[in-house]
């Protein structure tokens, strides 16, 4: 799932400092994505973009971190980045599906 982490990091690289602060603020809020708890404020206090991605993936796993990022990007009016991230995630899912199918064919 390194591709997802790279996509998340590249996306956060496109945020201004103020937008990154807003993004991190949402991560500290309870139930930003139903069923997922907040990341404690102390874990994000001095976090840069890379640290933010690491904290998200540690807490939620790659798929949920991706979904959460898309939702937060929409909330901070960065729909362009949300769409790009969503599009990239569909490509990753397609590659995973293709890989599974190839592996199944090799087993038969």
C-alpha cells in the first residue's frame, strides 16, 4: 500500500501551510469519518506532511486514511485534490484487482 501513502503525501504537498493546518484540525475531530476516532492533538502538534500521512495510516490503515483525506479535502474546498486522490485510488484498486486475477490464473 505504499502507493496510497505516496498519493496521500503528494496531495498534502499541494496544500498551503494554512490548508495543512485546517486538514490536521479535522483529523483531531471525533467522527470525521463515521466509526473512526480522532488523532490526538499531541500526535499532530509538530507533524509535517509526511508525519501526518504516517499518523493517519498508523491510526486508520491505508484505505480509511484515503477515504478520510478525500472527505477532509472536500471540507476545506480543495475538490481538485479530492478528485485527483479519488482517481488515483481507483487506479490502485484496478491494479490490485488485476494482480489478484493474474495470481489466480497462475494457481490454476
